[in-house]
């Protein structure tokens, strides 16, 4: 199957090389349209936030994820036989909530700018 496909591709390339790309380059006596290469449509340009703001949001999301994971792990550790303290759990919870609040504030500010 592959050799047939390769041969077909080679034939198409040869045909494209031999046919003029524009009608003006074709024989003026021959009104038949020439093959034209179709250009890919241009993507729409969407205004984006500056790269710096994206990096800040990524950093805040990473911090929020880190603090959430630390809090969840410590809370799970409390169910085991390891020594844990309620004060440490409260500290991790405050850090987690603070990081999530900073992330939410930054996202809200970015939405207002757009």
C-alpha cells in the first residue's frame, strides 16, 4: 500500500510543478484555469494578556496547588498513627486559603482588564 501512495504523491508533485500557478502565467490563448495553491486561512488574532500576567497567574496557581496538597496530606496523616497537631493543621489551612484567595483575586483582576 505504501509504494502506491508514494508513487501517487510523486505524480502529483510533478503535475504541480508543470502547471503554472496563476492564470496570467498560463498561455493567454488557453482560457482553462490553472491549478492554484490554496493558502491556509489566517487564524483570528485574539488579544491576550501580556506574558508577564500569564506567568504571574501560573505562579499563583502553582502556589495554591502546593498549599492545597500540603493541607490535604497533613489532614490525611491525622487519620493515621503519626503524631500530628491541630495547630499545624490550622496553619496549613490558613496558608491554603490565602493562596487560593490570591489566585482568585488575580483571576478577577485579569477578567476586568480584558
